[in-house]
């Protein structure tokens, strides 16, 4: 595997783990009823552990992979001079320092009392996502425009991550609609998710449009450039995701009163998750490309 391919894989695993940790933790600690939150949190504990290990591993790997990509290949991955120059003189190094700090906070969240654990976990995961704005295309401008771009990109990441990451707990909650003891809490949690989801989707679309203008300058229609071609595919997938979310909320959910089968809703939610992670895969690739 080339350093470039390894870096793309590292970015995808990091982004996916951070999105899950942010969206699921925020949903559990700020939106769900307390009793249901405790149950869902217990069911997701192995996924939380896996995501935490992925964050640790990808954060540790990211700097050497950047060194190998910038330098002369794998031989420079652990070269002290190359690592030092990246850390001290580039936005990539600044981003890595921020990610390392957020990763340490994430590990510390595992030791926090249960009542604070999800809040600290959500905070650390949010910081992991925001750290991505320090380097890359969000840092391509200067002065006030760079600041505005970073703020917009941060809001884009947090809103999109909240939407996609929270879908994992939604899958856990859906079967509880048929459990008499948990049915009311499950309905409350899903309705709150729907309300928050409307806001998140609106923010994703708005900030995504602003990002496109700031990076490309217009609609990404020059498909001879890999960046704009992949960005166009991402935009198409996002609109499919929005259509699926609208179908879930306004077609499949109302049908539950007549047909209690949860299978269509489960399939649609699973499709949303798959498409969401496809978007993360595309971002991992075109985030390394020149936009124009």
C-alpha cells in the first residue's frame, strides 16, 4: 500500500470513529430520556470501545503517514527531521497536535463518572471533528476569510456528524417501539431525533453550499478535475440521504400506526448509515486533491 492510500484509509477510519462518537454521545446525553439513554449506552459500549481504539490508532498513525506522503515515501515516515518540520511549521502539524489533545481527552472520558462520561465523550469527539478545520481546504484562504471558512466547515462537520452518528443509536431504539416498558421513551427519543435532524440537515445543506463556494468558487461542474467530480457525487448522495430521511419521517413512521412492521424503517435507516459512510469515504479521498 502506498503512503497516499494509507493516509486516505487513516482519514476515513478517523472520520468515521469521530462521527460515531460525536453523534451517538450527543444524542444519548442531550436528547434521549435518561432511562433509555442508560440502556442504549450499555448496548453500544463495545462500539464505543472500538471507536476509541480507532481514534488512538489513527491519531498515532496520521503524523508518520503525512511525513511519508510529503517526503520520499515510507523511508521518511519516522524521520525525526521530517516529523519535526511538519509539527512546527505546517497547519497539518497544528491539526495533529489538536487531534492528539482531543484523543487524550477522549481516553480520559473512559475514566469519568458515568453521569459525566457521555458529555466528556461528546465534547472530545466534537473537538476531534473541529480539529479537521485547522488544515486542508478550510485553511486555504487568509485573514478573516480563513476564519469564516473554518467556522463554517466546523459547523458543517458537527451538524453532519450529529445526524449520521445519531443514526446508530436510532437502530438500537427502533425495536423498543414494540416493548411495552420502553415504548414511550423510545417514541420520545425518536421524535426528538426527528426534530433535531431537521435542524442538522438544514445546516448541512447551508454550510455545504458555502463550503463549495469558498473552495471551488462556483458549482463543481468541471468533472475533468477529480476533486469536483467526487464532490458532485457527494452532493448527489447527500440529496439521496435527505430524501431517505424525509421518507422515513413523513411516510414510513406514520404507517406504523396501521402496519407495526419495523422492517422498512430499519432498512431505510441502514441505507442512510451506509450512504453516510460512503460520503465520509469520498471526503477522505477528495480532501487530498486540488479543487481547481
